[in-house]
C-alpha cells in the first residue's frame, strides 16, 4: 500500500491562476493523496474557488486564516495539519506534471528530501527555459551545504515528516524552503531529481522568481546584512542535530560575528576546509570555490 502523501498549498488572492494549479494537483497519478489548502484571508475569489473544489473532492481539506498571516505562517499551518508520511508544498500559480509526486516518491529512498528541476514559463504559461539554466542544482548530503545558500525550491520538493521537528517553527528571517532543506540535509540528506516536474510561472507577483540573485533584500546597510548572516548561522547551529556539524556551525557563527584578525583567519580556514560542501550551490570549479574562501579574510560572504 502506498504511503499517504500530503500536498500543502498556501493561497492569497491567487484566483487568476488558481484553477489551473488545483486541476494539476488533483490530476496527480500517485494513488494516496490528501490536499491541505490554506487560504490566507484572500479578498478576491480564491476562497470561493477552493470551497467549490473541496465540495467535490473528499481528499481536500480547506483551512482558512481569519486574518492575513503571511506566507511563512500559512505554510507552517498547512504542514502542521498534514497527516501524510511525506509532504509536498505547492504555490498557487504553477502547474505540476501528472507524474511529479509518483516520480519523487519513488526516488526519495533513504533521503529526507528530494527536489526536482522546474520548467520556467511566462505569465501565459509558455515555457521559456529551465530553472537549472540559471541555477546550479545538485545533492545536499550535509548541513554544511546550507552555510552560504542552496537552490532547492519549495515548489519542487517532497520531504519526510522526520524533518518537521527540526524545521518548525519557521523563523521569520529565512525562507521556508531554506530551513526545510537545511533540516533535511542535516538529517538524511537532500537528493536532486534532474527532470522538470513543475511549470514554474514567472510573473510580476512572484514572491521569489527563478533568478535567485535578484531576490528582495531584507537589509538596508552592510551592518544589517552582516548581522542577519550571523543570526542565520546561529539558527543553523541551534537546530543542527549532528554534533560534529553543529560544532563547525557554532564556531563559524562566532567567527563571522567578530572583526578580529584571528576570527577572520579561522573562518577562512573553516570554509577552505569544507569549501566543496559550503560552496557547492555556486557550481564553481574546485579551484574557484577554494579561492573564494580567501574573500572571508576581508569580508563576510
């Protein structure tokens, strides 16, 4: 018997593309699914649309936030409501391939998470390229892969329940897909499935588009930026279940917080030693990623 998989979708004023996305979710070939649709107090027709679908399909549970709480809180509520052994997250404006869940469920193996590539589409749904055209994608078998960043996006992932206790509650200063991916990497690893299983729609209302280098800045000054980096590293150290990796993260956070020459040297040495993991998301050569470590003698990141 196939294990139950929960598909959690967060919605907010998404009526324009919502029916197309829900239809693609309900058309998944995997045989044992539940759908948790959490509407974040939409003021358009999104909630009515979801009510219509829920009345026609008993697999759907519709949850409504009484007031707008934002994306993080909405996804967290949906994950907490989920009963499946595995969980997938859905945006409100994409389109999933019918075999997405079946392929990822078959491929996850002993890993805590698996994620796929995505086809990029314009607002009309026409394919314009692939997510991997703009971002280096790969496996993340260690918590250290998340020191500088990764490219595993929430809409493309399937993960096991085992990561929830590490990932929740969601902190409000990193993305939900970032902390979910870190939690999976720190437990039994994240695997990359090199096929496009989602049409990832790019339009003016995207919370995060395909070009991650153009993400919205959440700081105004270099000092604020550095403080957020240290805060994030401390978060990773606090939540890392692996003792050896936790120690590396703790020491790195301390050295990033200090301006002393000794701290600069220590963080350089730490990153140089673990550069293959810490910088793998950049897709640089062995030599380039090692040379990047020297930057940390002078600045943070």
